[in-house]
């Protein structure tokens, strides 16, 4: 799993590859590795990249944060072997 998150972080490092889906996936990856705080920090600190598009679509960024926090909590509570 750690090599997979490393690959995804390499993709994230390239601005043209950044997407909200990849951001959510990385947060979930951190949670699966029982790094709940890092999952939340990474998501919250990078969500700003998508704020203009979210607002244009009428999506509340706080709802995105709440959704990811809920997912992170569920995943961190059930770590993978």
C-alpha cells in the first residue's frame, strides 16, 4: 500500500494530474495506513486548488471536507492487513 500511495503522490506532484478524485484517493490511502491526521491535513491543505470550480458548480467546500472526514474515520477504523 505504501508504494501505491508513493506512486499517487508522484502523480499529485505534477500539476496537470491533480484532480479532486486523486485528492480524495490520497486522503483515503492515508486513512487506510492509519494516518488519519495526515489524511485530513493533506485533503484540507489541497482542497483550495478546487475551490473556484466547486463554487462555480454550487458545491459547498465544507460538505466535501465533512464527506472526506467521514470516509477517513471509517477507513482508519477498519485498517487493511
